[in-house]
C-alpha cells in the first residue's frame, strides 16, 4: 500500500505521528510537506495531496490541518478527490464504504494521536461497497458539469 500525506503547520505533529504509524504497518508513505511548525497555508498542501491521489500513484491520501476542515475543503477542489473529514473510526469506515473517499482528513488540534491511528486503520481496512456507485457517479457528473 502507498499513501501520500500532507499538512499545514497545525497538523505537522499529527502528520509526523501518522507517518511513523503507517511505516510500522509496512505502508509506503510519501510526504508532500510541510516540514515544520512554521506557519504555512493549508490549501497548498491539500491541493498537493489531492493532485497526487488523482494521479492514481497512491492508494489514498491523508491531509491534516488544525481542525481538518480547511484542508479538506482545499483537497476537495481537486477534480476527482473525495476528501472526508472524519472524527472517529465509524465515520472513517463509512467514508470509504459509502462514499469511496480517497482522501482522509483529520484535525491535528482536535484529535489525539491514538484516536487518529485508529481512524487511519479503520479507513485502510474498509472497502468501498459497490451498491453506492450510483451516488459516486452522480458526484462525478457534478464535477464534469461545472461551468
């Protein structure tokens, strides 16, 4: 499995923790930044992860900012991204099973490390349920019909 991960300064510590966790599970992790807690703009890193995910070079992406809200909005601006901001293992699992989410968003300031690890594991273990494909197709159609 290969995952791309990115964060802003507020998500930096969480990102570093998740990288370690994933590597311990023998997951290949590519980090697109940021590389410190120095202030940066989350849209840059949401877009970077989103672009990498839609390139099909990764199984999924992870984005982290202070709350996960801003960076998930930014990632979702990339055509083909279905970023889901999750807060627990249930929403992580359902994001994949029902919505075929390909980017997982987590809040670095409002999620503790252990819970975030469980969230990532639940997301990785889940599989998309094809019975929801019609809805995913409707979302894709919405992207195609933007003016």
